[in-house]
C-alpha cells in the first residue's frame, strides 16, 4: 500500500521522501573606504581599480566620495568576498604605510 505525502504523491513503504529546502541568496555586505589625512588620492584610485576592478572614471568618483563625504562604497559582495577584498586593501595600505580604513557593512 502506498503512503501519500503532502502533495498527494505516493511512495513505497520504507522509501524516503525528499525534503524541500528553501535556498536564499547570501547576505550582502558593502565594502567601505574611510577618509584620512594621509592616504593619497592616487593610492585610493589604484586600490579601486586593482582590487575592486572599477573603471578609472568610477574609481575617481568613489575616491572623491571618500575625500568629500568621509567614506565611499567600493562594492557590494557576499561576506567571504567582501572580507577578502577588505583584507587585501588593508594589506596594501600597510605596505605603503597608509592608515587607510576599510570596513564592511551588512545590508
């Protein structure tokens, strides 16, 4: 005798039915650069082009946001990618002895 599952489909005795798992997209994080009085604008543009793969014009716009508003959003990524990019920014800044701050902010 067949057993009925919640959708009315039959299954043989002892046969396992599949569970439905709802998949959601991963939470997204903004990577943010913060202004300071020592990091050069050229270095910030280089970071945006090299690490975040921004075109030069967009990199300059973001750099001006950092300079004028105190911060600028470099991109929005899943946690692992955002964390990796932020760590790379900090590593490059430390190599050049810049105090550039880079943080993550969840959506």
